[in-house]
């Protein structure tokens, strides 16, 4: 049985398991789709990762984007 995709929204701030080479583990979501674009909060580098890869690596959400539904 497959799991539904994790709901991600633009401007979500997430903490990933592995640190970026600059030392930061915090990323901002800047692009959505099959590939997820993220910007490192430490150095500003943008990367493109497969959705399945980023969903597996997310530790927690620091902040949700303005388009995320209020819980």
C-alpha cells in the first residue's frame, strides 16, 4: 500500500536530518512538484531534490507557509 504524499506548501521551513556542508539543517521550500526546490537558510544555496527523498529526510516543520491550512 502506498502512502499519500506529504502536504508541502511554498515557504514551509523544514529541518532535514543531514546538515548541508555549510552546517545548516534548515531549508525553505521554494518550488513544488515531482521535484522539490529548497533554499538553505545558512548559505542561500538552492537545490532540487526528488519529492520521495525530501519526504524521507524531513525531521520536523519549523514553520508552515502562508498557503498551508490552519490547524
